[in-house]
């Protein structure tokens, strides 16, 4: 298959303007004749639904949660980037573009990233107009902070709840369109399948999560905004219902999946302490601005951290990366923590954490000032672990956090299925092999507020759509297949619950396809996953009945998808024998143990096509061309 | 170095209800071998794993983020919405708050406006309905002025943020003797009334929202302050005073009806 990203011609800085001019328009009176399905109500889905409805399209919006306001975007803490240069430090659209391409280790499309940087400024304006209470300086202007090791302060924030406030802003725009009748909201619905007619995306079948009934919905286009798949690792910073299902089912219907092995492991999370644990809570990256990371010099030093004198401590990040120190990018910090623990120097109950110490910062700035900056994070940490970071260093360890991979989309955010658009974390478009802090919120809102409203019009204006409603056989067939699948799951009546299987899958993925990967381990993982999947279909236990509120059934269905999807991640990780960003292949490192790219062979997007159950997926490649930035090796020494 | 976490045994008296049309009842369920480091939700997971293995229907409860921000979780634990710990959602309540041998009573959030759907799961969509009636500033995408065009005093922005911290969990409604949604509503009204962007629509917003609150079956505020005590985000009832002011202004001094 020839993948065409449809990147507009012309100089980088003019591509988006030119493209908007060249896209055909839908006449305002005709817009109301089109119906659009939006799946998901996070930043991407809520902003897309509202903006499309404002233009006059009829929108039907779906989400798993009981309210659109609860999508996992709500949990983002740190902030959102924009190239406003309010701080006069020399930031610009070009610099944000360059930082994002470089941060992604040169594995993203220049044109998409440049557009993202351009739109970043509009997002802030839009959110302020909606009443998002961003932090402000004494003079009443918007405050900025530096985040994730960026050299300029370009991050806008609302205390430690930026995602919440941005999502509530988008939610307010969404409910406003519900009040006008332009958006119909269907909450507590899970998309079970995508429906194609004449090869075009024309609807979905959802399961009503209250009564288990399957419902069909037809439309002229489908927009997936279903978030990331970090829960493949079971323990992650994601919410319980975050899952790959919607994307995976579209993949099975022919949409291609890009860079599935590009996952982000966040360095500062509350560590794993036992099998009862259902998630690893994120401790914001901002903590590394003041906290010092260390482990005891001697493995097995069981003294309380306060009793270990400086000479017996190893501040390994400061040692190894004198210029960036504790602020090295996420992938580098995560791998370094793993290396310490692998060397037997980890601390805590499972010996699998490192210290993040605020004692020096408290000495320097006073407890009060530290409390002002991090008080609510410290409280959250204490609530969960029963230890106070004011008295003892925090214990942290990396955890699965974000997925750069996603459904392949072109410049218009359309997948390989005509009429199926993919926005937000669910697509692969902008972050390459590693996402920078405060850039996911930016991307979700750019996609939803400012890209899809134009590009979907171009699709409608240039396409013929046959009239389709839910009586079409395609809906009947999809419903039948889903029903059969559910009946199969319910009938197995084995001995292990979905949670139990999911934990095991998570361990396999974390062990062999987590922070570092090698050929042998990946091959082993393939075997283990296949064995686990075979056992799953023999031995899973789903309590309750299917025509009911049944969380166990929901989880089992999502797990069935993950068990297949995990394998695609492994194939991708096996294929990419270079290291780049968050993807670290043991076989490809510099002498100092850093990720070593292989631009000659892997300057491309790896894109996978479904080829049937239990069959290896087919590989396609989209070459990445860099005309505006020079490829360089990242160095944080 | 930390010792192995303590494990405790508990008895749950927990509300079971098959559906909104069915009658509910309390059921006694043992929660065995619970690590004190578990959250309340993880404790329920562990009980459910047990029930599933015994061929019984697990306890239905809503949750999602498990970090106190999405507002999905919630139940009344020993008579208190979200349980005994102040400023804490159910998912952030940890089992070290309980002692070995305790009996814990667990019920859904109850209110006239919230229908019980199953066990601890309730229908809180009326809260979305209230927001649909006016919890927004009428601005379309595009054409917004520069973010710094309109300075907002830091203390005003901070107050707006305090009011905006609501997670929409509905605990305030469950805690209120009149099942009023005033604290929830006052958060949004305050946030938008404090900010200059929200002022043009303030009157219409207050009138529409209060009207919808009544229609949805929420009660009137009777100044018991139970809402404030139950709120995991510690929203202050100062916001309710602000809401009353906005409503009063709108009813008497504006042309809106
Ligand atoms: C703890 C945490 C902190 C973060 N902090 C930051 C930060 O500070 N800055 C930053 O830029 N980024 C941050 N991120 C990343 C960022 O929050 C996410 O990438 C982003 O919010 C994703 O938005 P989204 O709209 O794509 O998806 P989500 O917000 O995840 O929404 C997904 C939506 O899809 C729905 N859905 C999923 N599957 C189905 C289905 N099958 N049927 C129906 N509906 C479905 C869900 O119900 C939900 O509504 C953080 C992430 C986490 C986990
Ligand atoms: S005001 Fe408090 S208790 Fe009420 S919904 Fe909001 S967060 Fe929950
Ligand atoms: S599950 Fe999100 S607040 Fe408790």
C-alpha cells in the first residue's frame, strides 16, 4: 500500500495557510445535512464535537464514562505549551517546532509538528475566552513556567490541575452545543465496532454500559478521539477505562496502526508495592525542578534515607548529566532509574525505586515556599504512601504514561479508511518517538478546535456519500459479530478473571517491551503473549450476565483486544532495531549507553496492517523527510 | 526500611440493588486479608475478585482515574459521603483509616435527583443537565482575542480557580439533608461571575441554572453546611453566598426572565 500523507506543497511556514485555502468548503446551508460521530470526550473529542457543531454539523458524541467531563484528560497536571513568548526569552513558533521534532528524536513529520506549534497560540486565546482560570502574575497577565527541561518558560498552567481546567473549558463548549441541540450526547456507551459501507466509515455499534444492549449509529464520518493504550502494561498512570479497543477495532477493519512500540515511560510515579495495586499515580514532572534523585552507593544499604550521609549517596543523574542534571528528558531519566535498580541499588520494599529528595530544597527555600509549589503533590503522595516528603525523600519509579503510537493519519488527520478521522492521543501524528511534557494537551486541542473543522469539510466536499442508515446489512453484521464475541466470552466460565490475566500481560510487556528491549526478550514475549492468549480463551471467568451493568465483561472485552494488540507492539519493537526516544533497543546504544538512532534505515514511520487473527501484521513504511531541521544526536551531558 | 504492610480483615455491610426498578437491601460480605496500603476501591476490587471466584455477582461501583480528579467514584461510607477522611475521594481513601475487625457500612450516594442504577452506581446525569443550562461562556472557536488582552487580577484568578476545582462527584448532594446541588452549582457560577469573560451572561446563567436545578429534583439549600464537609475538593460555601447574590441580582435587576 502506498501511504500518502497529503502534505501540502510549499515552504513549511506556509503549508497550513495554503492548505486551508485549497481545501474545498462546504456551503453553510449544506453543513446541517451532514452527521458526524465523535467517539471520546477528552480534550480532543470535546473540542472537536463543540467546534464541528458550531459550524452547523450534526454531531453525536459518545463516551465510556457517565459524564463527558470525566475523560482522562482531566488528570493532566503540569500544563500546556504555547509559543507565545510572553516571557521574552526568545521563544517562537519555530523554536517550539524544533524542540518538539528534536524531543521526538526525529521520528515525527515536520509539517504536522510545525502546524501544531502554529496553532498553540490560538489554543491559549480560546481557553482564556472560555474562562479557563490559568495562573497569573501580579500584574494580571498569564504566568508561564519552564517544564520538562525546556530552555524557555512556555508552559501555561492552572495550579496542578491544568488538564482538568482545559477539559472543563472544552466540556463547557460541548454542553453549550448540547443545549442548542446540535450535539447529541450518548454517555456510558462503548464503541464495539466501526461500520464501513463502500469502504467508507459510516457508523459505529456501541454497547450501552447500563443495560448491555447494542445500539447502531450511522453517520457521514466518524472521528475517533479515544485516547492512548498505556494500560497494555496494566499498571500505568492512565485511568481504569483507558483502552486500545476503539483503535484496535478500527485497525481490524482496515485502518493502519503507526509506531505501536513508541510508548512513554514517565520517570516520576509512585512505585509498585504489591499485586493489590491497580495504578501507579503520576507525581508531576515539575518536582524534578527542585528534587534531587539518588540511590545509596551500596546496594542493600538498609539505613533510613535520612541516616545515609552524602558520601554514601549516588546522585546519579547529576553525575552522569552535569549540564541537565535532574532535568534530563523523561526517557533518559527513566532508563537511568532502571539501570540503578537493575544494578541492585534500588530502594523500598521491592528494591525497585529511587529517592527524590527535597531536603536541600527545603533548606534553601524554606518549607513554606516548597509547600507553596508542591503542597498538593506532597499531600497526594502522603495520602497514598503514608510518608511525608517533607520529612523523608519520596520514592519514585518509572511507569507507563503515554503512547506516541496510534492509528496512522495523514495531514488531514484522516486514517487509511476514508471518513475515519483520528485525533488526540489516539493518533500517532506529532510526537515521534518521545513526547515532551505539556505537549499532549496542546495536540489534543489543536486537533479538535483548529484542524478537524477544516479538514473534515474538505473530505465532505470532495466525496460522494451514498445514503446509509442503520438498516444497512453492515450494521446487522457488525452487531451479530459483537454478540457472538460476547456470548463466547460469557460461555468460557473458566477460573481466572480479566484483572488476573491483565496483570500477567502487563508484566510481560513491562519486562520485555518496556524501558528497554532486545531481540531475545521480544521473541520470548511473543511466545508468552500467544500462550497467555490461548489460555485466556479457555480459562477466563466473566461473572454476571451480559445484558446488565457489568464491569467485568467490559474489562474482559478490552483485555481480549489488548492481548492481540500487544503482539503488534512486539512486532514493531522487533522491526525497529535502532534505539530512538522511548524505544531503547539494547543492541543499539552509544558507547555511553545512550540511545543510538539509525537514520539511514529507520527514518520512517512503521505502519502495520491487520492480516487476520493469529497472523503477523503486514509492515508498510512512510519515509520521513527532513528539509528544515538537521538531524542530530540528542545529548544532555 | 519499611516493614511489610499490615493486613486486616473487615466486614462490609454493603448496598445491593439489581436495578433502578428493583428494591435494594444490605448484604454482609467479608473483606479478608486487606493490605492497609490498598485504596477503598482496591479493597472493593479484591472483594469482587473473591465474589467472582465464588460464582457470585461482583459489587457494581463506578470509578476511573483512581487519583481523586475525575469525580467518578463515590459512595457513602459509615454515613459519610466519600468516607471518614476529610478532603478525600473514595479512591484516595486508604484502608489504613480502618482497623482490623471493623464493620463498614457502604451505600450509594442517595438523592431524589440521583437514581440508583445498580448497587453503588447512581445516575448523576442531572449534574450535566444543569451545566447544559448555562455552565459556559458563549464563545465559538476562533476569533478569541489574545490571551493577555484582558488582565485579570491574580487574586480574582485564584478565587476563580478555587471555585473551578469542583470534580462534579455529587458528594455535596448526597451529604445535604435536602439533596440540594447548591455547592456544585455555586462553583461554576462563581468561577464565571468572577471572571470578566463571564460577566455579560451572568444574569441569564444564574436564572437558567437555578431553574434547571429545581426541574431536576434537587432540593433547596438549608444552610446545614454538610456539603462543605463532604466536598473532597473543599469548595467553600462562600461560593453559595456568591451564587445567591448573582441570582438575586438577576431576578431583580435584569431583564432576563
Ligand atoms: C496522569 C497524567 C498526567 C498528564 N499530564 C499532562 C500534562 O501535564 N501535559 C500534557 O500535555 N499532557 C499530559 N498528559 C497526557 C494527556 O493528558 C493526554 O495525552 C490527553 O489528555 C489525551 O486526550 P484525548 O482527548 O486524546 O484522550 P482522553 O482524554 O483519554 O479521552 C478518551 C475518551 O475516549 C473515550 N473512549 C475510549 N474508548 C472508547 C470506546 N471504545 N467507546 C467510547 N468511548 C471511548 C473515553 O470515554 C474518553 O472520553 C498526562 C496524562 C496522564 C495520564
Ligand atoms: S462541590 Fe465538591 S462535593 Fe460537590 S460535586 Fe463538586 S467536588 Fe463534589
Ligand atoms: S475514581 Fe476518579 S475521583 Fe475517584
